[in-house]
């Protein structure tokens, strides 16, 4: 228990640091934060967009197949078949 109190005391002890953060470092830090936020947003967007895109393609493919089922053109019917 005494060790825990010593660790807490050591971690809570602070001495003021007289450091200067210039405009270049501030702009770089802002750029890094914006880059991280943008990359997280794009990753989430990709996780949502690609399954939706696949679903849209699948629905378009079904509607095109439904349109082609009633066709009487023999050339269009043979396009989907393999040739020997």
C-alpha cells in the first residue's frame, strides 16, 4: 500500500517546464490531428460504401436480367452461353 502511495505521489509531482511551442510545431500538430480525423472518416466511409455499392450493382444486375428475360432476339440469348 505504501508503494502505491509513493507511485501516486511521484506521478502527481510536477515542476513547471518553460518550453516554447512555436507556430511551426502548432501547425504541424493541427495537421496531424486533421489527418488522423480524415483517415478515420475515410475508413468508416469505405466500410459503409463498398457493401452498399455491391448491393446497388447486384440490384442493377437483377433488373437487367429481368429486362432481358422477355427478349425474343436469339443473338442476345446466345451471348450468355459458352461456345464449344
